[in-house]
C-alpha cells in the first residue's frame, strides 16, 4: 500500500528525541482525494436490470450498491436518489430494450404484418434468457404503495405512449386502405397493448417463448376477424364514429 514516513530528530540535552509520522494513502481513491472513476452507463445498466427483475419498491439501496459496484456517495452524486435513478433506468430501458416494437411499427410492410412483427417480437424480447422476464414498463411497479404513486404514474405514461404508437400505426394503415374505416383504431390499439401487457406478466411467471407466440397467434386471429367484419368504406360504416 503506498505511503510515506517522516522522521524528525530533535536535540535535547545532548540526546536525540525521534518523532515518527506515518501517512498511508486510501486505496479507494487516486491521489488528490477524488473518488475512483466508474462507468455511469454500466452502473445504470446494472440498476436497470435490478429494477426490471425486482420492481421499484422491492429493490433496496443495498441491492443497488452491490449490483452497481458503487458507494452510497457515488450513487447519490451521480443519480441524486433512488427515484431519479429509477427514472433514468426507465429511459435507458426505452432506448435499449424496446427496439423490437419501434422496428415493427416502423417497418415498411402492410399493417397486418407490422402487428405480427410487434407481437412476435414481444414474445422473443420478453423471454430472453440473459434478461429478466417480461417488460419493465409493466413489472416495474405492479404492487406500489401510495408513497410510490409518482413511479406508478411514470410507468403508466410509458405504457400509454406505447398504446398511442400502435394506434398511430393502425391509423396509417387505414389511410393506406389496409385497415377498414369501420375498425376502431384506438380500441384495437388498446386491445393489442393489453395483449402485450399480459404476455409480459406470463413471461414473469415463467412462460416460454412458444407460450407467448401462441398468445400472439390468438391475437392475430382476432385481428383477422375484426378486419373481415368491419365496414370497408364510409358508406358501409354508416353511423360508426371514426377515431
């Protein structure tokens, strides 16, 4: 361990008195007293996976410290508090883990195929062996106390945004003539979002990718039925109110 020794000899009555001072450097800090540097992205990924696996309230600060490899001062200096860290983890999850949904809804394919890609992508993403099961936006606050209502509201906002993205894709399909004008875009988007939320919960319960694909196939069959029975044009729609 690095350090230095200072020896001072003082004469007194023709005798020497030795004074020794030993200073040891803190191995946890580089010279200058600054904390050892860490990778904030790696630390945030570790926190994200912990929240994803255990939820917001069940994840303790002790668990976060161990998973992130940081001291409490480092966590607070970098992320302020647990709630801020969780919100950062949600943003990280959005950027890194739901690419399958963005790719499916943005794919240059017919609307029915986009829905298939979305549901099958969810089945695959929610059961990856190297990741916690399900979707963080669904499982992050399934059982929150009133003190964590702000977190529950934040997760609801993310889920509503996903539902709105599905509705927007269905509306594009209607404009392109791929979705009947009599089909309620908002209602079917809510149905698809509900299916995906259910797939997430089943994944948390240990459902396999094949189990979730079976659920996706059922939802796709419902889509075909809705497309077939919905009015095809404004004249057929009659009094149907469009979204």
